[in-house]
C-alpha cells in the first residue's frame, strides 16, 4: 500500500513538473540558417559551422542548418521546401558567392552567364518576402569577403574565380546596404566586420571561415536576435550605408518591431 502511494505521488509530481517547466521546443525560437557552404560548414561537427556555433552560444534558440555547398540564389524552390519543412520563426540568409562562378552542368539553378549583383539581391529579397508570408522574420547577411591566399595565387584559374567572387560579393553587399527592406526584414553588415586582412586570418582558405571566423559570424548573428523577454526600441528609418561601416539596415520606425520576442507558437519536433 505504502509503495503504491509513493508511486502515485511521484507520478503526480512528474505530471505537475511537466506542466510547469516548458519544454525546449516550446521555449525556443526556431531559426533557419539558409545559404551555401559558408553556412553549411562541417555539419558533422557541432562547432564546424556558424549555425552550430550559434546553437551552442544561444540555448534559447532551436537552430536548423540548411546550408548546401555550391548553392546559388536562383534556387528559390529549395528555399521554399526548407520553409515548408521547418516552419521557422526567424530566417538567416547569406548567399551570392557562387552565383557568378557556378557551373550549370554541376549546379542546378546556376545562371552564371547572366548573374549580376542586382539579380542576386533581388533573389534574396524574394526569399525574404516568401519567409515573411510564412510568418517568419528575416535577417539578410552581407556576404563575407573572398581573399586569394598563397595556395590560390599559384593557380591562375582559381585566383581569377576568387577575384570575380570578391568583386561580385562586394557589390552585393553595397546593394543590400542601400536597400530599404520591408517590415520584418533586417540587413546586417557581416562583411563590414571583416577587412580583407582580417578575413585572411579568420578563413581557412580565403573563402570559408575557420574556427575563429565561425565564432565571429555566430556572435554577429546572435546579436541580431533578442532574447526572450527582451525589449527593443522600434528601429528608425533606414539609412544608406557602404560596406565596411558595420551598420544594420532595418524597416520603418512606424512599424511594430517584429524582432521583439513574443510567446512562441507550438512547433513540431524534428
């Protein structure tokens, strides 16, 4: 009898605890990090990508890494599929470095022959609009620099491709920073946090971030995401900025700030 009573009490305590203590799925903000290999990183290593490091830095987030090596901004269908699969509340976008140098025989959606920085920016804003329609807020990151290091300089074709990438992504960053994003969309100047010299130190090959670079990218992204219960003053109207100024472009002050953390809706488990 006594054993049965103890078991009953234990079961009641467990039920009450489950009701009082929210699960991580209920308490977390669900974040989708979408991009190419710079986002994908080493998906077998929890610290081998900026989404993985972001998850480690912010226990209040539930982060999904949807980076795909070689991906291009024209592949809107893959983005739509990721939105449908994960139903994120916040989307982090960073793309463009492969757009001018991709190979149509290898990469579906490749349009290198007609790629322009303006078209890449239009694609990113199109993705952001679709994310907003699904109910997610969006942060678009300006692409990181591209630096041809010693090994690259010994291969003329690689050096040329890296130079093309550097010029192209610099223009993408400039266009993004002169964009007036709609409500619920932020443009964060990731590129402005790195000079070419510092990126050479924070990159493993001049293109992809090293461990230090991954940590720095994750820290910048984390700074864009308020913690639950935090308040944020509504942003002022956007001001045009140039790469290197490390500014963030936001929507009009008259709009309610969608980045202030609200009570989270239920989210299916993965």
